[in-house]
C-alpha cells in the first residue's frame, strides 16, 4: 500500500458533503434503468456536463441531508483521510513545479459526496465517476462509485485510488495552464480534431499522475511506494481504457467514440510520467 511516512505539506482540503451534502432523490419508475444507462454513457465520455441530461431524463431533486457524519462512526474515515493526503501531496509537487517556472499554483479541493451534489458544472452524480469541474475548479468523487470502479473494472488497491486523485488534480493543472481552454476551443471549432484533442488531454493527465507517482520513489513525496503498488496504478490505468470499458459494458469496441484512450495508450503515458519524473515529457498533443 501507499504509506505516508509523514504528513504531507501541500495545499488542498477535503470538502465532505456525504452527511450534510445533497442526496439524489429519483421519482418512482425508471430511475434505476436510466441511471444504469447514464453510468455507461458517462464512463465512455467522462463528461461532467452530462449531469444536465440526467436532470432532464429522471427529474431528480437535490435534497439536503442535515445529519452530518460522526467521524467516530464513519466507516470511510480512513479512506477520506488517505484521499486528502494524496490531494495535498500531489499539489505540493505541482506548487514546486510551478514555482520553479516562476508561476503561482492555485490549489484545488476535493469534494466527496453520496449520490449527487451540486457543482459549478451542474449536477455531480455518482454515475459520472470522479471528475474535475473547471468552472468551480474542484474535484468531485463519490466513494461508492470509487468502490464500484474497483469491483467492476479491476482498479483495485489504494495506489489505484491515489492514481485517480492525481489524475483529476492533473486536470486542474491543465486548467491553470490554459490547456483545458485550448482543447475546448478545438472541440468548438474543429469537429475532426475534437476527439483527438480530448484523448490527448486525458493521456496527458495520466502522464502527470505518473510524474507524481515517481516522487514516491525519489524521497520528495511524503509517501513511499511499497512492493506491488506501482502495478496497482498501472492496472487501474489499463482498467479505465476506453476499449476495456466498452468491452465490459457493451461487448464491442468502437474507437470512434473513445474519449480517454485505449488501455495501451493509458499504460504508456502513466509509465512515461513515472519513468521520466518530468512533466515536460508529457506532451501528448
């Protein structure tokens, strides 16, 4: 397992909306079917703006649960603490990278929730999976979906969880560097190149996550990798390849609908980041 040998010193906090956050309430009839369809669609697109589509299909309401979780009775307290440590440690690295380039790094925070919550990109749903919203600069993660991702797609182990957090933090880095804005411009103006740009964006985030993982072996991280940890991250990257997800969910592979890249591509770029330890070697475009 990834073991933190000291408290990470980087920025970033966990915003816990599980107890006092918003819960998804579906109307009677059809909600479960629609949610299952949305799960497949969102896995293949990785688009947090699809929350609006679910709003239209099932007409859910976001209701407040006013009973906050008692930390002493929270079965996921260790997991939430671990995710917070990863968030902080990854951002400590990026703050240093930015500083060495004469730039200021503005940190993101991690929102953990149950079922659904509001984000700057609309509704954040468990079915969307872990994702980054550039409109409010926050990372969103439903813990139940994180477990589902491990159970159904083989992304097992705490290093896999760490990789997912580092990947979403990488999207925040891309946002600050203007890369997200440029990819969005391509998507709006160049339909032929939009898919390639979207995949390149995700592969670069994989590479950036690999760069952070490399710091766990150099002594610059507050954590260390133990035997087998790296393989967990590589297995997770392969598990969420578009071809693997399509094979498991639909039984067929359609490269024209890919948004994140194949398992082979994702493995290559996370390995590239890990082997070089240098973000400048993550030019996927």
